[in-house]
C-alpha cells in the first residue's frame, strides 16, 4: 500500500504542470530610484485575448512597495507602426499596486509605456524604460484553454492511478 501511495503522489507531481497557469513579470527602473514591475498572465499574450497585469511600484533604497496612492499613466503602441493602441490614460495605483487588463488586437511587438507621479512629489513625473511585449498570433493550439488541459490531465492521472492500483493492490 505504501508503494501505491508513493507511486500515486509521484504520478500526480509529474503531471501537475498540466494544471499550472503561466504568468511572469518584468522589471524596469525609473531614474535609479523606483522599480516598476509588471506581472502578467499569460506571460506571452495572444492577439484578441485579454491579458491581466499587476503593476507595482517599489522604492529601491527601502526595498519595499511604495505605500502611497500613485497617479499612473499607461500607453500602448505597436512597435513596428508606432500606431497608438491605448492612448495615455490616467489610473490610480492604490498603495503602489495597479490591476490592469488589455486585449492586444494584433500580433507583433508592442511597447508599453508607464509614467507615474507620487503624491509627495507633485509635478515630478517618473518614467521607466518601455516594456516590450511580444504578442502571438491566435492559433488552434493556444485556443484550447484550461478545460482541455484539465480533462487531459485528469484522464492521464486516472489511468496511471488505475494501473498502479492494479499492480499493487490486486493480487
């Protein structure tokens, strides 16, 4: 029985990546003082599908998030054509964190520009280097969604558990 449990746990851990959601982040520095971090899901956006982003602002010297509400301007352009896809729009990053979603209409390289102003430094606008985003073309393989991966992973896990059960429990 002990071997069955160890085998089942090993099989589950082996197939666990089928259930994981991919996300990742990029960091830029604004004037050597502040970190601007963007975490996004999915890591590689797909044209026509919404990307969820979490943008955070941290103080480099204090090594912590800025605990104030910050005025933030976001702009998105197609890098090749310089066509503005999202004009500079103002948001409020509450306690240094901003949730932002966007759907890229076309594949290719895009630039995401972020500027911000702290309330204790009115009139001083900080700007980080632009973030480059490589948006992929929508294809059948990336349109399956989590449902396909869940069903496939559950089916595979069930088959492995059944095989292990037959080997170690039925004699």
